[in-house]
């Protein structure tokens, strides 16, 4: 009996059950994605006759047709633009706010921390109507800035929460050494804090990017100009117009979903590292 086999036999039954449950959960989550990809390569007739099998002759042309018919190119550009712009603004404002809340002592500090944390509990849908009225009052509907402000505002609480928690683990001697060397407050922030904050910034970037990329409600309510719509809206319109072309719909969903999934899989280690790096002080 090999060493590996002996170690496996020594493991308690609970460890094997735990692994089996995880494998089942993995299969449940992956199966719909695989089913969508497999059916995106079929003809409509083959899909109706054999929805759970593999395509006899893969129809790669479905992806080309879905890209052209759904006009995913402009929607993709809009999504990339608004997502990156809002993420950069959120990280900039969030880092400054977290620095102020974690490294300075003042009377209302506790209240502000609770205030920003409470922002994570507010459901987006409860704010759609008042936000629409406010945006219309300031003439901010249907332009390049329409989604920038809501995306930034609603991602600030989680960003501040992550960055402030990470900064709390920094020793006070960091700022003291910077001040002794002649740095101003902003110099300490830019030259000392930001480089140390890189893992948490990466985590916040990933979370904000995925939230903004997949966001649908704000875009649906605040954007009516088709030239400014993002990918989720474009796919919804495509599904409504071609509601019987299931293979094209699945091809369009695959085009949008797979790159996002690959992005997440490639950066998940940074997400985990950033969430746990500030857990231990010192």
C-alpha cells in the first residue's frame, strides 16, 4: 500500500463527506454553464431533439451571428468604459476615506464608520425611484456620467470597509517615520500607505469590477439611449427580440459570461489574499 493510500485511509469519515459535498456543489454550479456552452454550438432543431447531448457538428457560426445580431461590440465598449471609470473613482475616494477613518482620531469617527458600514445594507431597488428623480433633476440621465455616480456611491461602503480594516493593521510607526523624514499627510498616504495597501486595493478592484460589470437595475432605469447601454441591457434586448432563437441566446450569454469567469478565476488568489492579509495585526 502506497503512502498516499495510507494517508487517505487515516482521514476521518467527516473529511471524505466534506469533500464529497464540495464536489457535488461544484457539479451543481458548473453544469448549467457547460449545458449553455454545449447548446450554443447546436442548431435549433438539434437543440429541441437532443438538449442534453453534445453537438454532432459544432456550429461556431452561432457566435459570429450572435455578436452581429445582438450588436455586442458597442455594448462591450460601454461596459468596459463605465466599469473601469467607476472602479478607479471608487478606489480613489474609498482609499482617502479609509485613510482618514483608520489613521486619525476624532469625535464622530465611530458614527462615520457605522454610517458607511450601514450603506452595505441598503437594497439597490429601494433607491431606484428617488435616484431616478434626482438624476433627472440634475439632467444626468442618458449621458456618459449617468452610471458613474451610482456605481461609485453604492460600492464605496464595501470598499471603505475592506481598506479601513486593512489599514488598521498598519503600525503607527509607519506614519511617524514618514513625518520624521519630512512627508506631509498626503505624502505619507501616497508614498507609504498606498504601496502597503496593494493587496486590499486589488481585492476592492475585483469586487467593484464584477459588481459593476454585472449590474442591471441602475442601467435599466437610468439609461434609455441604446448607444449608451451596457452588456446586460444589450443581452436583455437581444433575448426579447429573438426569444425563440435559443442557440443564439446561449451563444451571446457565453460570449459575455466566459471572459468574466476567466477573469475571476485568474484573480481569485488576489481576492483571497487581500481579504485575509489584514486579519492579523502586526
